[in-house]
C-alpha cells in the first residue's frame, strides 16, 4: 500500500507540475519541469521496485514501462 500510494502521488505530481510549468516563465518554468522530470524518474523506479518485490510481473510492466520512459524523455527535455 505504501508503494502504491507513493506511485499515485508521483504520477499526479508529474501531471500537476507539467500543467503548472505551462503558465510559468523563466526559472519558475524550468523549476516546475525539473520537478516533473524528477517525479517521472521516481515513478519509473517505483515500478521497478514493484517488479523486484514480485507485485508486478514483466508482462504487466512492459507496456507501462514504455509509457514511463516516454514521459521521462519528454519531462527531461522540457527541464533542460
């Protein structure tokens, strides 16, 4: 339950910070996007932890991993 809660919060934070960044300028914009990128990495790792603990199996994670990697690339590019 703790990891699931953390995963929900990190996924929500990605969306919220991307949305916030759209309306910001300068350093504030970059800060919001950097937070989104960090939350994206946290999400990716939380999924890998769930896999390591046996709470997910590889087929369940495969499609989600593709999406998480894509979100990670986008948020990282915005944060640069």
